[in-house]
C-alpha cells in the first residue's frame, strides 16, 4: 500500500462504548451453513490456511440509479468484534452435525487475524467498487461472508435511497419514520444509514440510544381519538410537551384543527403535521391559513407515504420538513444492494509466503475480475469526479484523485472505528464531488464510469 | 367472546426455551419516540387509563396478490415477553427528555396486562382482516404499536411471498438462502417465516438454533477456486461430507464438473447444484448427462436469482429443489405488508367500567372501520373459502365457517405460544381451503371478498 491509502485524517478512533442490553452478544451464527462446511472440508484437506483475498462489491447499481452510498462499515466492524463461537454456538454446530470435533475446536480459538481495507462509510460507490478487501487465510475470510454481506447489502440500500431523498429535499430536513414498516432491528440499522445519508432524525428510540441519532416524534391519530374532543387532545399534548410541539391536524377536519392549534397557543404552536390528502395543495392551503391566523412561525411537516419523487413534487410547496417511512426502509424499490463476496486471489500453496495468483469463476453472467484492487476516484480539472479508476495488483496513484480504501482491520485489530458524524460529513463531501447528473431523479446510467487498469 | 373463538385445539403451550446469547434482552426501545410522548401526555391529562381497543390490519393486499399469510405471531409474543423498560432504557429516555420522571416511574412497573386476540400464525389473511386485537388501557396498548407492526409487517411479507413459491413448486423442496441479501437479523426472521410458508430448510445457522429450522448448505464457488483443481476441491468436499453431499458444478465448465463428480463417487454423488446460466435448458442437459453416466439417483438443485415466476418456468425441467435468496427475503417485490395499528374503540370516560364507543379517523384515503371485530372465514357447500366475514361488535357464528381469532394474551399472560410446526401445518391447511384462483401467479384481486357485518 502507498502512504496515500493509509493517511485518512478524518478517521478517528473513539472508545468502544457498550450499546446496552439490546445488543446481540454474539454474531457468529448469523452465518450461512455452507461457510462452516467449507471450513470443515478445508481443514480436513489442508487448504484452510491458504492465504486468500476476498472482495465485497456490486456488479451493478440498482436499476436506474446514478450512484450508491456505502453504509454498514461501523456496524460490520462492531459485528466482527462480536464474532465469537462460544460454547453454545459450537455445541449447536456439533449437535446438528454441521461441523466435526476438529472444526469445533478450531472455532473455539477463532479470532479474525487478517487485514481488512474498505471504502469509508458515507462515501459513494459504483459498479465494481471494491467496498471491502479481506486479506487472510481462507478459513478466516470465508467465515465472514454472510455477515458482511447482510450488513452491507441492507445498510447501503437504505443509505442509497436516503441520499436521493436528502438531495432532492435540498436542505429541508428529512425525518426517518419507517421503523414500523420493516423488521424491528432492521429499523434500527435503517435509521443509522439514513442519518449517514443526511436525514436529520429518526422515530426509532433504539437508534437514538445505540447510535446517538436524534429522535423525533409527538403524537399519532390515536391520541386525538382517545380524547373526548380534538381540542382536549391538543391541550393535553401542549400541556405535556410545550407549545413548541407538532400537532397532527388531519384526524377530522384540517381547518378546524389548525384554528384550534393556533387558538390554544396564541399562534405559537411549533408545527403542524399533515399525514394524508393531496399534500402540495393542502400544504399551501394550511400555510395561508396559518399566516392569516398570525402563526407565521409555525412550520408544516408532511408525512404521508413520501418517497424521493413525492419530495421532488413538494419542492415548490410551503413545507418545512419531510417524514419518510416505507420508501426509506425498503430502499425505495431496491431493498438490497446486490453485493457479492468473492475470492479474487489465493496463494499457490499452503506455505505462508507462497505467492498469490488471481482466481475468478467463469459462471455465465457472474464472472469476477481477479486480483487485488486499488480503487481511486479521479477528478477533472474542476474537481468533479470523472472516473472510478481501479488498479489491479498495483496502485495507480493519481495526481487529481483520491484513494478510496481506508484501513479497517490490521492484523485482526479493528482500526476503522469512527463517530457516526464522520460518516455523515463524508457523505456530504463525497456527494458534492459528483457531476450534477448524479442528482437527477430520472433513471439512468451510473454517473461516472468504472475503469479497471 | 363465544366458545367458538376460544377453542383452538391446535394451539399448544410449549415451554419457553431460552434462545441463547444472540437474543435481544429487551425490546422496549424498538419503539417510536411518539409512543412515549403520547404516553407522557396521556398520563398528565388523565386519559392514560381509558380502556381502548386497537387493531392491526392491512387496508389492502400488496398490489396484485390474491392472499396474504400471517407470520410473526410467535416472534411478537416473544418480543412482548421481553418488553421491559429497564434502568438503562429509562435513563436514556430521561436524559433525552423523551419522558418526564412521572412517565419513567410508570414505565419501571410496566407489564402489559390486557387481552390480545389474533389470527393464528400461518393462517391466510385478506384486506381488513384484524390480525391483532389489543384490548387494554390506552397507555398499555399504544406502547406496543411499533414493535407489533415491525414484526408483522416484515414476517408476513416474507411468508406471503414464500407461500406463492412453495405453491408453484408443487411439492419440490424450496430452500431459503437469502441471509446475505437482507439485514442480518431480518435474515433469521425471514428463514422462520419461509419455513412457516412451506420452505424445507434455510442457510441461516441462527434460524436453526433459535427456531429449529433445518439448515442446509455445502460449498460456494470460493471453495473450488481455493483448490489447485476442481477435482481437488470435489475430493476434499466428498472426503469431509460424504458422497451424499451437493457439489457446485458451474465454477468452470459444467460438463467437466459433472463428469468429475460422478467419477469420484462411482455415480453416487448426492446432488449437483447449478447457480448460473439458462436453468431450464441447463437442468435438462445435466439430467441427461447424469443419466448417461449412470448417476440416476443424483438430484439437481438450482439456485440462481429464483422467484415464483422462475420456479413456475422450471416446472417442466428435471429439477429436484429450488434455492431462493433475494426474492424471498425482499418479499418478491413487496418487502412490507402495509399493516397499520389503529384505535377502533375507547371508553367514554376513565372509569374502569365505562362503555366503549367506536372511534375512527376520517383522514383522506386512510379511513378506519371502528368497533371490535369478530372475523370468520365462510365456506361454500364444498368447503371452499368464499368470504372473509367480519362481525363488528358481534360474533356472526357461522355454520359453514371457522372463527379466525385465537387467544394470544389473557390478562397479560402469554397463552398463544405454539411450536413452529403447528404454524407450518396450519398454513398448509388454510391455503388448501382457498379457491384454486388463489394459486394463480398472475396479478389479480384478493381471491375472496371481505365483508363487514
């Protein structure tokens, strides 16, 4: 590696803080059965210790997308630190006949001891970008396949959708409210990924506790229905939360609700939320009504089944924030990123210093580019990204470009931890480097080309 | 409730077994911020103890689907039993200003103490089917909203897609292999949901340990690439796993691989797996080759990007099993079920014996049917389902039909646990009750109509 790869001034190393009781204590069985049977067969045949390079990448972007966003790095490192085959896990594998005693004993001592390089979290990726490069023995590297793919495939899909939303929202805050529409722990990961891609807050309390994402929320329709009148409900909410709260005004009649909200707060109600109807028209109507009633500082939040196209359609409406649910947590049509994890090089023998050779399968439509990759993003004279340039087995070292790999794990030690805001800030910078076409909502090709050299 | 609702002979009550270290110890913060602020405001205004009925239902099926499959019931009950605001959770909520001291103290003692009825796991549902009915105080019922929705929305989406796949596979085994394409813990839930809907096994080891789903898997392309030759790799796998293993034969040349597999095992190789190419043509070719080589008992497993339409297209091909990944774990185009959780009735005052009145919001396009529901599936003379008949505030008690609610929680005690195979068996029976049109792959309307009476 050149020095350019190693220097990453914005990678900090915060202390590893406990996440508390809702964390999963071991991640080792979040793994496919066949990783263990491959390990078992390789231990038996003597090939388990062959040095290998594996790569995590996507063959293409989700159909029509211009760029993708890397997310999951911090979660993957956390999961790696908890990847331990404890007694219970090993006993399960033995009882089920997945592994033999030799393999179970090997697993008892397992700690990943190799090197992992990867794209930094929040950065942009394109087809063929090597998001992770794992250099280790076959035995160690193959075990990580499923867990790394699960985390990257999910988190990057959410971040990639979220980035399009925050781009088109153009500075207006986007709020993540999709927990109820996806699996309960995916929801927590989705809130984190959305924050990296520029969302301002989340409804998920666990995302607040675990990752420090700001949490938001006030009341649902049920709260209004609980009370004998909408006015009673509003009064109760204002009493508990103060006038700077957000009142949901579409349970019955919107105009009546807005008038009540303004009256109860002397025009000081913080915000009103619209969760149904023709939002561009309704927002304009409510803005006029609020202004007429003297509540000029009251903001309008909209929330009903928004996606990046709905947000675009609301660009001209007097809206101050977008709550996004289903479309965000399902990746807006692309709930997975389609990443794969492939061996791209291996040692010619079991000797520790045996040279590595390229390997690549030839399966129809699934061919792999062999060799260790050195990815750079090349810029034109104006500083705009123009090529994803990927060196094979050699570092291209560009004058106008930046290297894309950062060290994540060195000799088994996790070195790539960083605060979540570092990833969020990086995303803002990396997206700003792209050609303007990247932000088009219409379907198209990746905004820059990937070139292997 | 009538006796008919209470009698459910196939609901058993197994012991609650520990799932081990990968279980999440508390689920209380897998909750939206606004549930807690509503609680806080209701405690302050004195409405928190009003008796309420909440309902979890879908307004429609995913576009084009004929029926949906209920899944997540067992997970939801498990999550409910772990729904505790421990010291750390409460401190977080206080530190962030989500709740005040009064609310935090209330949460310390929180145990759900109400009644929950629901559709049994594995049963079929239609638009408007009340999948869960929660009868409790507002404070208790509102806290469950996000967690119940997350679990039901995800698990039922997976089971609904899986059921279409097992239906069209028509007895050939379907194997769940999608862990790598979805969030790492969604993967475990997806494997469980797929098993309920008739899948035979999963690649996910954690699903094996946690839920007892059979796990399957042998080797990936990387195992072949690791070795100096394909023959070396096959020999290593056979030595470790026996001849009854499944060899992946498309890393290089399929014909050569099949010949090698047969030669190394004297024609006794258990199965070959095809993971690329034009599968209907290739499967036929490989079947002929295997037969010509005398390996007539060797089976063929196919795995490349299958969904229900691909499985249908392979109906005439000599295929013995389907491995399904991405399409399964993403709900085959519908990654969420679109369920909502709405208040449908509440007491007229805070008195414990105050009568309940219907409530329903009037938001455009999101109207709710108020009242406590009593759903039945009505059959025609031939025993085929013809209507989802839902009584409002009264039990219709049909002669040719079955009641759809089972008791899940009584006075806070979980009574609805059952072995996973009970749900799987129920799904087989419930799907067999539907009109044949239910199994059409083409897009269409729900196969029976929902009628409120």
